[in-house]
C-alpha cells in the first residue's frame, strides 16, 4: 500500500488522489532555471506567496543551488539568504515550509524560524549532525538519492542497474534514519532525478517509480524544468513547462505522493483535469 500521509513538525499532510505540490522557492543567484529572479528576500516572499495562492501544499525554500557544477555556499551565507524569507513567510502564510539544505546548522535555524521539514539532497549523509537533529525536532524529512556531488555528478554518471541501485540506496538511508530514531511516517524518499543521472537513467527511474512504494514511505519526485525534458524533446533550449507537466502526470499515474515543481498553477491544473478524466 502506498503511504497516504506525511508527518511534519506540527501537522500531517494527507495525500489525496493527486500528488501534493511542493513549490520551489530558490533564494539563490545561480539556480538553473530561476537563479537570481528571487534572490532579494522581498521577491522570494512575493513569489512564495504566489505559489501558495496557486495551490502549493508545501513551499521548499533553498539558499544553495545544486545544479550540476554549482559551487558550495557557506552556512552563514545560506542562512543570510533563507532566514528572512522563512521568517516572513511564517507570518504571512499557513502553508508548511521545508528547508532545502544539507547543513544541520542551516536546518536547525530554519526549523527554529518555523520550517517543518528538511529536504536534503544528500539523504542526511553529508552532515553527521542531521539525523539527530531530525529525530529530536520531530520534523519531516526528504532523503534524496544522488550519485557524487553537484560539482561533478553529471560528468560520467554510471550504474549497472539504476533502479536496483537507487532503490537499495534509499532503503539503506531509510533504515539508517529509522535507526537514528526518526519515525517512518516522517521520512519521504526521492530518487533524485538529475542528481548524477543521464537522461536514460532519469527516464528509467520515472517509468519505474511505482516500484518505490515498497519502501513504505511517501515518494517525492522533482522533474520540474530539468535538462532531460529538453533532451527528450530534442531541443535543449525548449521552454520546459509543458514537458514538466507530462513528466508530472507520468509520476502521478504511478501514485507518487509529492511533486516538487516551479510551475505550481500549471501542474496543479493538469493534475486536476487528469483526476477529473479518470486519473490512474
Ligand atoms: N531538485 C533540485 C533541488 N532540490 N530536492 C528534491 N527533494 N528533489 C529534487 O529533484 C530536487 C531538490 C534542483 O532543482 P532547483 O531547485 O530548481 O535548482 P537549483 O538546485 O539549481 O537551485
């Protein structure tokens, strides 16, 4: 049975017939699709409130780009970017917030400012303080699969069996988080589309994502505006929103519980019509 809820610090998000939408708020100068657009706190807050109004179920605030080749950012710089945004949003919207970070210091301050989940592309493996922080605070967590690190991950991604290896990794990380005292219903798992994967790897994972329900946790998938969309279309420069919608529906058909997207209104409308037309 696919998981039908995801517990955060102060509430449980029930998963209905279509996936929950996690709206992307990048407070960065260099994110791959919207870098610099929401770098000022006021514009990030305005953007996040727009995504909330469009129907986002969760807002994911990030202060460090993880696009291929991106350079790391110090914890103090990451905090300088995200904290004012989280603090302002906590006052202005009831939509739950997640912090997209791999650093316990950043996550801890973000939780103190009102974030209710940690979205970590290293699956809580990069910073040894992360698992205990999540266990003690009782927040939700997203553990993402990545091969390598953002600086080098797209240089030569290779797998013998991409589905088996990503599944096994997420199972190991789930077990490590359970052993650290994190409740299973707080753990969401993400195959990490684009994180050390070729277009073929991404498509194989997307086609097989239904198999990941066996892990017993809600699944998060981030296809939004990613490079593989341009490659499938044979046009790397193509506008990627329409392709994002197609990939989102492929995930929804397989019961994915959470989609991380930039274009909340577009994906939400597509999902509502998908559901009205019979769904999966
Ligand atoms: N993708 C990105 C960042 N964070 N988190 C999860 N759980 N899943 C994803 O697929 C994922 C993620 C990359 O996208 P974006 O935030 O738009 O770009 P950047 O990392 O350049 O800020």
